[in-house]
C-alpha cells in the first residue's frame, strides 16, 4: 500500500464514504480498506452518505479525491496537475496498444 493510497483512503473516510465505496473506486477489497482504517485510525465524520449522494459523488477522475464545493459544476479533475497527469497516462495506454 503506497502513501498516496493511504492518503486517499483517509480523505474519503473523512468525507464519510463507506468502506465498500472506497474499495470499489480503488479496486481494493472491502476488508482490506476496513482493516487499514481501523489500524491507522481513519474515522468517518458526520452522517452516513445516502445512496444518491454516493452515486452522484464528485470525485477527481485521476486521484479520486472528493471535489470541493468551490469547483465548477462540470469539473472532473481537482487540479491542473491531475488533469495533465491523467492525460499523460491515457497517452501511454494508447501508445502501448498500437
């Protein structure tokens, strides 16, 4: 588990996303997410997310961090760095497949 993945788990738990949602988005077992959160002390704050909130959650397409309230309504990246990093990764995928 990388430091970046641990940071992402901590941020999503802080925003009160359930273990199943985090595991699904990161392609990691729910039990692994649960044990990491318990070991590291990543606690959820506030009320549980409803099904509609989880389905419409605005997450960065590259790093999966929640987009804040200050971003545009049509934003899909949290920063310019994430946008360019995602594009670089997509370019590598296209180059490898051809």
